[in-house]
C-alpha cells in the first residue's frame, strides 16, 4: 500500500477544512435566510403570501382584528384606483390584485377604525412591482417590492 506524501496529506486536510467551512457557511446563510421574515415584522404571513405584479397586500401585524380602509390614487390622473374597507384578522392579510394601471405616481392611504392612519407616495417604475403595507400596534409601514 502506497503512503501519501506529507504534501498530499496537507492538501487533503486543507480540502477537508474548506469543505467544512463551506458547509458551515451554507448552513449559516440558510438559517439567516429562514430568520429574515421574523425580522421583517410579518413573521407568519410574509412567507405565506408572495407578492404578485400589481398587487397591494395589507398585513395586520397585531394581536387582534383590525378594520382598515385602503385608498390608492393615481396622482397624475387624480383617479382613485382602489378604495376598500376590510376586516383583517390578527396575523392575517388582505390582498388586492391588479391595482396598478400604469407606471406612474401613486398615493396610498390607510386608516384604521382605532384612529391609526398614514399615507405614502410611490413613483412606480413599472406595473410588475407590488407593495406591502403593515399595520402594527402604533404605526403603518409601506414596503416597495419587485418580483
């Protein structure tokens, strides 16, 4: 049986360490990616609802049901493209499909029956983008997304 030279054994050891390092890094990345929705504030629902082009999704990130009025206006045309009031259960969402008619400037307004309200303007680059709106206990956040 032939014995490996010291340089061969050193190369084998380096390959083993490299493989172990890559594996640890891959595992670390995977764990970090799985934890990302938890840091986004929409832990249970963000992963379950993927965004579709032209869609607006309103997340209720509270412990109780919320009634929210959502209004989307095409600013250039001064045309209201969405006006809806929805009852959204705790940790659930309301989805609105095909909201964006064209790539232009939109105003999003959200108001809850508890008195929380906010608005947001977005120069939409194309109709294949989508928007997440998250209602929490004391704020409303808007997040632009693209597929």
